[in-house]
C-alpha cells in the first residue's frame, strides 16, 4: 500500500487499518447512542410484518433495545463507514486509479441503502408471511423479539452487502483485474458461488430465504456484466483501440 506515493510497511499498513476502524467505531457509537432514543419507533416499523412479538426472558426486551439501537446506529453511520473502507482501498492504488474511488463511494452507499430497503420491504415481509403460513390451530407461531430483530438485521445487512456486487465488479474492471469476457465465460462458477453465498449470508437455513437472496444476486451479476462491458469498452476507446470481441 502507498500513501502520498510512499510504500507502507506491514506495521504501518496495520496501523492505518486500526486508525480507520477506531474512527468508524466511534461514529457508530455516537449514532447508536442517538438512535437509542427512537428504538420504540424503529421496533414498531420492523414489527409490522408480524404484528406482535413477545419476550420470554426478563432481560430480553432491554437487550433487544440495545441491539436495535446498534443496528440503527450502524445504518446511520454507513456513509462514513463506507467512506473509510474505500479510503483504505484507495490508499493502495495508483493515482490514476484512486480518482475512481470518489465516484464509487456515493454509488456504493446508494446501493447499500437500496439493498437494505429491498431486503426489508420485499424479502423479509414476503418471507415472514410465507414461513408463518405453516402455522395451524395446533401450532401457533410465536416470535420472540430478540430472534426476530436478529433475523431482520442480518437479512438487511446481507442484502446491503450483496448489492455492492456491481460496484465491486465495475471497480475491478476499471483497474484492469477483470474483463466482461471473464464474467461471461465463468457464469457457471458464478451461479454455484452465488447459491453458496446465499446459503451462508442468510440467517435462516430455510430454502425460501436462500432463494430470495440468490435470485437478486443472479440479477446483480447480469447487471455487473453489463456495467463491466460499458467500462471496458470506454477504456478501450480511451487508449485508441477497438473493443475486443470475445
């Protein structure tokens, strides 16, 4: 890694990462404290898909309030956290590559927010209704507030992360590490990896939740190919060559 055209040693590299983690953690902490005052309203919003939640342990409600405040604080501080992540990546790039990071950062945040919104509005709402539909008169679904909040937070964070795929592929194409031809030729491996990732990222082991994660990922992979192709052709024109046809 370089900073101001100077190579960093391993220890300096670790120290750079440590400083960024500390700064991001402090921002998350401040946002968490602020979000705690609105946990009632946040819980009402995320509980709408199920309508009613219970707690079975004396400390469960209080711990859930802290958990909700933390996840809300993490979401509110996500612009700064994403900024620190990309700044750390940019420090290891050449000056001509570093300029693309400042274009990618706002797009990365917008995709993160889109992923969280999509995950909660469509996947969680539909998924919860589907999973609870298996209840019967002799088997009543009753959700504890702690497990439900953990499920919602994990799903939203996972969708926010996977929606970064087009940005990551665009960035890798821009710096010359991949080409659209590679993405097209390796689509079979990508499909397998996508379903593995869906199984790992979804907090619930049921096939429905994993399928709901895999389908958007497949769509995002196609979008990534298109974006990669546009960037690749633009790069070829800039160096005075015709786009290569694979």
